[in-house]
């Protein structure tokens, strides 16, 4: 039975959605129906559609008591909002329905697993959030919370595990029909760890082991884990809080971490072999993946940064938060590669193409403009013995504003920069990434693919070996694109309108 709290949320979101102008939204990135959006939840394929739930506060464009928003898509790019799926309406989740995941049960029902939050008064009168794992079962539209909730609580924690930082279950079904899930947790010293649980049926859960431990390497609490096999390797992704930069890795404080290694399923042993950031830009957090029906592993993240999420553009004040472009994942040479989902190519409209454009200083090319585009650049020096010093592409540009992506071959550094995008605050404006150059030649050759969608840019470097994401709130009328070179550059460019 639907609670009054959930009915109120559904009524409110339906009424308020009508007041948001379509031109004030992204076109093919999922944004909040109304109010606030953060982490993707329950990313799954059910009844012929992709389902995406998300952390949601419908009543305000700022974080508040968490509900689960809900949307569906057949192509991962055109999303239809459905009524909110969960609301904080039970004793064990009265202060929030936090992040979680979804699977399809053998009987055809949709099983959601999420974190329930209830505040506990401390001896000094302050409160702390006790976090437990809970279930809800539904048909793709309406969900009923399990009478046995919570299914995992403090009794299922390892020694020293915090009941206040125990969240974000990601569950999956094994080939033998049983289930596993991973959750984020931390020790009393706030050192992150990923816990593994098992279940014969998705409803009765027991603790197995600590699957991976931070040992004070990558930030503190580890949030939003995901764990899957890919290209002969095992991948663990998580979002650590309070990270300290390591060279050009892990610059976002609350950032993303990918651990690649091997996994012995018999003993549930994961052995790390390499680590890296998932996204090297400004805005990306809490990614979650789904195994598509055709076997692709597809990932979507929250395209926002916790340090800047309270700064809103006036014209889009009634909603806040959008998801990243869905990305197809692969492991190549020990690294995670990400490419825009191939479905995006079906959205390509008019093509404008130039080859072997040699230039220095600043140029513009006829037909190369727009704020909803897919643009591929191939850059090389005109003279291999005299490599250019810098290349840049500037977009969302008019006489006053611009955002840019630049590459310095001698340093092998690519940078996204939004400081001239119209921001009136001293927020994070730049992020840099060291592009691997195996022979150390600084030869100036690089491939850059830029996807723009009204208020965001996602930059895929060298066929997805690196990705940099950034949001900005420059008025959509600023649709100019220009190119800059310090030195002689030769460029191929192809641009598609997206609709």
C-alpha cells in the first residue's frame, strides 16, 4: 500500500514538473524530474526497458530527506519520468532512503535493495544516522517495502565496522541462482572498506567477509561500490570521501576509484593489480553499472561535484542534478576505458567535416558550433620536429563566455577549464589529466571527442582511455566554437548535431 508520504511526493512532482521549460534542461542526459538529484540507484534492465532510480528530494533543489526518483528509457538517452518509487515513510528509513541497486527475481518481480537511515540521539544530545540495508519489491511502477526490513543491520558488521557508515548495497544474481551484494563501510577510524554479503534468495542475507580494505590509501569512507567481471579481469569501483591527490590522480576530494584485479569466486578473494581515477574532470561521482542484454557493461555517474552542488543557475532553480552520458566499459592494458554508448550515434544529425586544417593562433570553421553536439578531433603537429606548444578548443562561447579543453604535448597534460563560463563564485574551475605517452616523445598526437548537452561537456581522450566531465551554466545562446594553437597544428574535425 502506498503511504501518504509517497503519495504527496508523487502529486508534488507531477504538478511542479509542468512548470519547468524544456529548453532549461539537458536533452539526452537524465536530469531530476523536479528538485534535487544525486547518486544513480537501481540501474537495471527490466521488462524491456532500462530503469534508473536516483537519490531525490522533490521539494527543493537542495539535498534533503532522500526519496528514490524513477525514470525509464529504451535507448539510455531518451528518458521518461515515472512516479517516485520510495519515500522515507518507515521507522527504519524515516530519515532517508539512501542509495542502492536492483535485480530481477526469478518470478519476474523487481527487487530493490537500499539503505534505510534513522537518526540516533547520542549521549551529548547530538544525532548520528544509523544505516541499515532494506528491500522493496515491485512491478516497475509501484514498490512495496519488505516486511522483514531491515535485512542487514549492525549485527551483520565485522568487528570495528561502523553502523553509521554502512550503505549503498550493490547486489547481483549469480549463475547458480544465489545472490551477492557489496556495501560501503568504514572502521571506527573512518578508513574505508567494502563488505561482501550472500543470500540464497535475495531476502535472507548474511555477512561473508571484507572484500577490499583501504588501509589509508584512498581517502576515508568508501561509498557506492560496484563489482563485476570485465574482459578477463575483475573490477571494483567505489567513491571514496576526502581523497588526497596522488600525482594527477584523485583530485576531487570526494572522487572516484577503480581497482582492477583478479577474483577467486570460490573463496570470494579479490586481488588488486592496478588503480586509477574513473573520471578526471570536475563533475563525476557515485557511478553505477548495468549489464545490458547484449553483454555490454554500461556505467552512469552523477555528473556533479559535492563541493559545488549548492551553486545553482537562476534559470534552472527548480531542479538540480543530472546524470552522465551512459558509457560502455572495457579493460585494455590494465586500464578502464570508457566510450559513449553506441546508441548516441543514432541521434547524430547534420555532419560538418574538415580534414587537414593547418593553423596557428585562433580559427573558427563554418558550421562548427552548437550546444548539443558530438565532435571528434584528431590533432597532430604540422612539423614532427617542431611540435606545437599548446592546442585548445573553446566552446559554449560568445563574446563574453567560454569553456575550454586544452592540451600541452610537452607536458602531456589535458585540461578542462570553465573559469570563463559565467560563474560568479570561486568554485572549482579546472582539472588536469596526465595523458599516458608510452614512448615519452611528446609527439603532439591526440584524439579528443567532446559531447555537449546544454549544460555539460564530457571529453573522451584517445578512444576513452581518459574522460573529463564538467557542468556549466552558460546561457545556451552561447554556442560558438573556436580553436587555438600555439605553434603549427594540423587538425581533422567532424561535428554532428544531436537531436
